[in-house]
C-alpha cells in the first residue's frame, strides 16, 4: 500500500479530511489577512468570555456545564482558530498513527468508527496541552482584562442549574468593559436557593466558585 493509498483509504477518510480541512482553513486565513480581514477575529468575536480561572471538577454533580469545559481547553486564552487548527491536526495525525500501527501489526486497517472515540479524547487533551504552550507565548492584552475579584459587587444571572450552598450553578455577568463572563456560583447563605433566571449579587468567592446572595440593595438594582 502506497502512502497516498494509506492516507486516502476509506477507513482513514475522516482523519485525512481533518488534515485537508486544517490546511484549507490555514490558507483561507492567510488570504483574508492579506486583504485586511481575518477569520480568527470573526470566530473570537462570537465566542462569549468564559472565566478560565475555574478548574474542572469532574466530581461535581450539579452545575457542571460547557463553560467549564471551554475554560479547560483554554477557549478564551488562545484564539479559537488556533485551537481549531490544533484539534484538526491532532485528530488527523493521531487517527492516522493508530491506523498505521494497526496496519504494521495486523496487516489491515481498523474501521475508522472504532477508533474515533479514543482519537477524539487524545485530540482534546492535545488541544489543552498545545493551547497552554501557545497561551504562554502570545502577548497579553491587559487593557480590558480583569481578575475574578473585579466581578465582586456585580449582578449575575443564573443561566443553568440550581444552586444551593456547596452545590453551584452556572451564571453570567458583565464586567466594566461590557464583556460577558460565565462562571460557577453558589449562595453564601445556606437558606438560599438560586434557580435559572434569578438575579444575584456577587459578594465573594471561595477556592472554586463565586458566592452570592439574592438580597440586592435597591441602589444597585
């Protein structure tokens, strides 16, 4: 089997297509930048600001949401286009590598649908790993960046789940720059319950979540 026959074999088409798509996106971005536009800026503009400071706790029974996953893969630390290219490249290379191993060992290729799940998992970890490297290299724009403490005193809206003391829900709030941040929040008071759509006042934080109360002074409202 020649190299091209291997790459474009019907059991490898998902992985080879990922690499082809990555190359197409890279070429398109280069062309758009040359004329003063950029696909990366467009993608970044439609992604909300997720608070990446929160670590993923896979043991959380309630309140776990996509925003924590997006923060984990560094969605707001690195341009979306870069993460997409890392994912497509990793997916293609990992998938083809597994198939090459199978061909060398067994003399045949596995069905691509059998290895798609482990390939996806390894690709996601690859996005986090290489995204972390890129995040350290990229220059930081400090003009509109804020820390978690800057959101204390702001009104937040519960967007997903039910929050009780010790069991957070997802919420969102806008900072002084008008940027929307998504994060996990729980009541400071054991007697309070936050439901989806509730407005709460951020009054503090613990190691993982913000603390809030429904008791909002009228002057803030």
